[in-house]
C-alpha cells in the first residue's frame, strides 16, 4: 500500500490470484465432443470443487460450442475459430478433462489444440483424465503436446477409473479420494499459473525490444 493510502485510509484493490480485479482465469476444457460423452459431468464436478477454493475464476470451456472442422480441411465451416482463439487467449491457465480413446486423447481435443499456437504459449495446465486405466496413457500423450505448445503442465494428475468412479460407465460417481486428488492438482496449478504470467510478460518485453 502506498504512503498516501496508508495516511488517508484508502484501501487498494487486491490484484493477485487470491482475489480482486485481476484474479487468475482458469479454463476447464472439455476434451470430448461425441454424443453421450460424460466429460460435462466431470468438468462440472471439477469446477464445483475449484470454486470452493476462491483462488481463481474457473470457467467451463466446451470444444463442442465452437465450430472447428479438421484443421486445413477444405470447405469446412471454421466460423468458430476466431471465438476459440479469443477465449483461449483470455485464459491464464487450464484444466484439461481428458478421455482415453485407443491409448490417446480424442481427435477433437488434438484438433482444438492444433488450431492455435501463441494463445497457448507460456501458460500452465493441469490434467484430469478418465478411462479403463484412469486415462493415464491419454494424459501422457497430452503432456507431449502441451510441452510443444509451451504449456507448463503440473505433476499431480487425478485419474478416474471407468470401473470405480462411474456407474455403468455413464453416471459419474467419484470416490471420495478423488476430491483430494483434484485439490492437490490445483494446489500446484494455481501458483504455476501465476508464475507463468511473469514469463509471458518477459516474453512480450523481449519481443517488443527485438522489434524496436
């Protein structure tokens, strides 16, 4: 707080990730678009847990809400690309809700990642996966993609089993232990997201200096 504000009792607005006008923005990205998907259930559960923390603004980002045909496909309706770019650009960090399809991530998620580049750079991410083995193989594939996009991905990784955290593979009913797992992941994600703001600022300053 400045000397003027201390003397006259004016309170400055907090500007860090713990509250105020500049709270971190973390997008919870639903990685599946297929009919019958359960990712919305998982995403809403993660958001509910995250909102209780009060350490960032969390928002569901559903790839299905954007028109993103296969990148480079002729004649495709890419009308959603600009909105997708704008939404990702305004985020400081991400939680990816990842499904395992044939030992990897979905084509929809890979396509959505490929649509952008600079918008992903120097941000942080956590992963929540699910599948027959907790989606572990898809999460490991995703880590390679995130690294190439300069996204710092945190170590803790909630892995949900189709056999123990879902009923009949369709109704999400997570075990109690998974709540702690999500919070442990967010405990790492939030400070990394905050730290990466500094990295983005330094990168922008370096680019500006190089162009002058």
